[in-house]
């Protein structure tokens, strides 16, 4: 199909509209009346039971060696959120409403600089203004709550609180799921129609989260189409791609005051009902690289995996704490590019006696599954010149400096990415030479209104 291009003037007008929306978003908090932030978990009140929040983030990341190329990438994001307590607003006891949107602009350092499986910035995405979540929630008293609408699974599932300041996507929505699910799954920057049931109190005590999500956030993109471009504004409301089911059991100690919980353990599983291609074998049983075979991959009728997350507070003082986390994800290697992912790290809150600062460290390993590694061996045995994929390792250290506590912070970042793309070939040089390890230096600026 012949690709259609918009005239340059139309592209410029679209960029101007996006810029105007971002400026308006930044101007909104300043136009609101100055009020105490009482009654709002985040942001500021517009009325009794109605809260608005705005956060702007800017990442400046420079790749000084390795990866795809050296260079600097700047990515900006504005997040808008509106939360409503419908009991206070309309007398609907137990009901809540939430809507959020992102304005994203800039260069994505993952594909343009590092070529890594886990993009180095968790705010990088296609430049656009995008609807994120929009949902209603009904509290069920001591039983829990039910939420339905357009949801992002990464807002509640697979997360570790102690990893919250790390900016690499390796420590958020796991690379395993991002590569296993169509369009990367229901995670930033894409959300899908879904339903979430929380039983008990998984947020502060013990309980169970159950999620049912549409399988493909892009809708029905054509082959080779970027899912983010196909659902550019977050308004496709796709029900295609089967169904993704997630379950996460949580238990842990109660938090003393406003600090982190003393310990938390999460056990989770996911199941996707759509067909998925085999990583090594064709429908005829031959290797996908065998010239005698059809080259048509075997199809599996479903995909699935499990994970475990643990967190603990090792030390707690009057002005800070030291927390650690570890996560483990596993999935069948016959149908998944990544068979195993492990990450761990720590967060020193109140670092060096500064109550609002946080020093964070994290390391993540994503191992290519045995079937995909076997396919690389097959390709070499049949004479194809290429690298053998193995694993990708991400190491990050950053320091979140509160310039104006609660409103403005600066976060210097150092990232090292070993085997970017798990030894994907550096096509600029040779199909048998993998990308070199990447070293990035950067800064995140965050402003909350």
C-alpha cells in the first residue's frame, strides 16, 4: 500500500496545535486560585471532592559511547490528571472518577541512541498529546474496590515502590511483557479498556488484584505499523487482540506513619488468550532458518508467565530510610523473546541528611529465551552471518535532589547498558559485530504544580 504523507503545512499546523495544548496545560495550574492542598492525595483542589494535578518532566540523556550512535536526546512530558470524589460532588457514595492525559514531545533515546530492549527513559514515547486512563471506581467497603474504563496495567501491577525514582523502563513495566504482548501491552504510553477488581487491601495491607484488559492497545494495526502511531491520541478504545488477564497477590507489614512499608511480597501471573508465534520452530517442525522449511512460524493459542516481587526496609530513621527491592519474571521461552528477567536495587530516602532527597540504584538482567538463542545458532549453521543474542543488562544510579520540596527536583542520572538489544548486530559495521555497551549521562527535571 502506498504511504500517504501530509503536506508540510499540515504537519506544521499539527505541531503548533500540540505545542499550544502543552502551553495551556502548563498555564492551567497558575490560573487556578491558590488553595491549600488539603483533601487531595496529589495536586490541588478545584472544589470539594475535585482535584487537579499537573506534572512536567524533561529528560536530557547523552550517550557518550556504544549503542547505535553517540548523541544527546531531549524528551519532555506533561501529565495532567483530574480526580473526583463523586460522593462529595454528587452524593454517589463510594464512587470515584479519574482521567489523565500526556503531552509528549522530543527525541526517543532508545531507538535513536542505544538500541536497547529497555528504553533508557520511562517518559519517552511518540510525540503527541494522548489520553491515558479514564475510569470509574466503586469502593466495596472492607471487601475492596472495582474499577472499569480505560486502564493502564502498569499503574498497579508489577511495580516496586523502592524502584520509583529509577528512570529506565527496565525497572517499571518489564521488558519481558513489553516484548511478549502486542503493542507492548497496556502500559505507558498506551491504555486499553479493562476491568480491575481489588480484594482486601493490597495497597497498604494484604489483598489480591485481578485485572482483565483488552489484548492489543493499538487496535488493528497493519503489519509493521508502529502501535503508538496507530493509536496516536489514545482514543482507539481497542477490544482486539484477545484478552489479557492478570492476578497479583500482595501481603506485607503496615507502614508506620507516612514512610514505606517494612516489607512487601507480591506473587503475580498473566495469561494472554491471543495467538503468538513460536520463536524457533515453523508449523512444519523445521527451524525457521532452515531453507527446506516453509518459514511460517508455529502458532501457539495463548501466552502466559509469572512473577515475584519483594521489598524490605532495612533501616528507618527520623528523616529517612533505606529500602531494597527484587523482582523476577519468567515466561515460556518457546514463544517469548525474553525467557527470564531479574532486577534488584535500593532507595536511600533522606540521603545525606536531606529529608526530601533520594539516592537510587538498580540493576536489571533480561535474558533471551532458549528458543530464540537456538534460532541464532540455526541461522549460523545454515551459513547466515549474524550475532548470537544472549542478554541485556542495565545498571542505573541517580540522585533526586529536591530543589523545592514537592514542586521542583533535579535528578542527575548515570546508566550503563551492557549488550544493548542483547547483542543485536551493529548494522553500520557488520552483521557479526554486536552493538557496543552504552554509557549514558543525563538529567531529569521534574516540576509538580
